C-alpha cells in the first residue's frame, strides 16, 4: 500500500528555532530512500507504507537523540486503492484543471 | 517508545456519512489492545509506537476493504523521553491548573 | 455557518510543559461562550464560524501575551450544509452503530 | 499579526476526485491577494490573520456552493512575535543549514 504523507515534526522544549531538527529529519527521510519535497510547513513524502512509517519513527528517534525531550508531530496522509497516484500527479491534476 | 495519538481517518468517495467506518476503525483499535478514547473529531489512543502504527495501518486496510477507494487521515502524535505521560495525565494536568 | 473544530495550540520556545497555556486558551474559549470539550490532544469546540475564529485568534494573542514567542496550531474543522450536527451527535452516531 | 498557514480543504460526499474543489479554493485565495504555494497535500499561504481567515471562510462557502454537503479541513498555522518570518525564509533556513 502506497502512501503520500505531509509530515511536520515539532520538537518542544528546545527553544524557538527548530530548523536544525527539520534538517536532521530531512536527512533521515533521504537516507530512507523516500521521495521527499520540503515545503514551508512540513515535508511531503511518498513510498510504501512500511518504509514511510519506519522513517517517521527514525525522525522521532533522531530528534529525541539530538536532545529534544518532547515532540509533537502532525501528519496528513492519503492512501487509495482505485489507482496509483504520485505527489506530482496531485499537483498537476490541480494545475491542469486551473489552466482550462 | 510510547506515543499518544489523535487519529482521524476520513474515507473519501463513499458519501457524506462515515460513521460506519469510524466504528470499524474503533473496533480495530480495540482489538489491538490499545487504550482509546473517542471524541467528537477523532480517537485518541496510547501505546507502544509499533503497536499504535500497526493498528493505524489496519484501519486503512479495513476501511479500504469496506469499499472506500480513497482515505485521507490526519494524525497528531506526541512522544517524550523526559518522563512517562498518559492521556489521563495530559487532561488532569490542565484541569488541576485550571482549578488553582 | 456552524463549525465543529478540534483545536490544538502549541507554544514554542517556552519549555517542555505547556499546560498553563492550554488552561489559558480554555479560559478564552469559555469566555467566548463556545461549547467546548477538552480531550487528551486538543479541545473540541462548536459554534458559529465567526465566533469560533475570533476565539482562536484570541487564543493566539493570549498565548503570545503570556510570553510565547512562537505558536504552531493544528486545527481540524468541519462544516456541513445538508443538516445541523453537534459534537454530541457525532459521538452518539458512532456509539449507536457500534451497539447494533 | 501575520500568519503562515498550511490549508487542506477536503469536500466529502462528492466522489473520489476533488481537484476541481482545490482549484476553486486556490482561485479564492489568489483573489484575496494572499501569497500562496500549492503543494502535494495542501496549499501554504501567508498574510495578515484576518485576511487569511476571511479567505478560508470563503473557501468553505465556495466549496459548499459547488455542491459539497460536507467539508473537513485540516490547518496548521504559525504565528510569531519575536520576528517577522516568511514562507521563503522557513524553507531557506532549512536549506542553508543542510548545506553547511
């Protein structure tokens, strides 16, 4: 089962700037071989369910390992069984309709 | 690693009422032996990371198996390594402060 | 337009414990006259769109006023025009089906 | 108060494809004069709190007006009072750290 996910990991108790943790998570996701796209409020990723979930767990382990005592994460994720869909198609289906 | 999660599974392409799918997910979560608390916009659950994530996957499989071609799920989830925390403590820590 | 919302306000840069901010937000929501229900990962509220949104803004203003330099908030919210629905009905429709 | 938001509006009861509704929302956001960035699981936007919230309400009104009986929306949104921040800066602060 493929999943497209929007992942936003927020470390708490580490001060106001969290970009170093975002960088570390992005590194984890890349090392997991997942397709990723950073945006202004999270990272979109795409892959097999188990691979994606294993990477999310590694992000939490990594961020705790860097010293964050607490993490709150927000995820949106979509699966579909009627057809395959990629992150690029989700965007292009909107853009194509907008251009009509 | 323990996780406290707010899970909201939304089947798409099945009409406007989705309560039968919510019931089915709740059943899956109970069968997984997880502590759960239904609320008006999702279900809170608590348990070991792998157990919780396995149950979330089973919810997607169940809802697709019931005929939903597409699912969009929203999750908030928290982990902490400074101390153990339960769903009940999260609520009581707020209530206690409010009563002071 | 009525809205049912799940609101989770997370102050950043204030340390690991945030319950005093949750209490303050809950107070704001109550003073706004909104129906509220605290749960383990947020607060559900219900009311007219403009009233609910005004209260959410006041929560941000309040939490910044208490010293939080940064806030990240996660919201789920639902509107429907086919019929009125309350938070209680959302829960009871699930419970009723589960008991069949 | 400036806000950076990730907005994901999901119409329910309208079938499995929702891209026409996403296009309509994007149009509403553009007409509101907001800075927007479409991504694979939502749209990021940036602006003054009241302008952003007014546009979100118009999205719900528009999508209901197109025939969707029910909408569930997921929002992440951030405010900060320590300094101004834009969507571009959020991304570049991550990229810059990653390149070090």
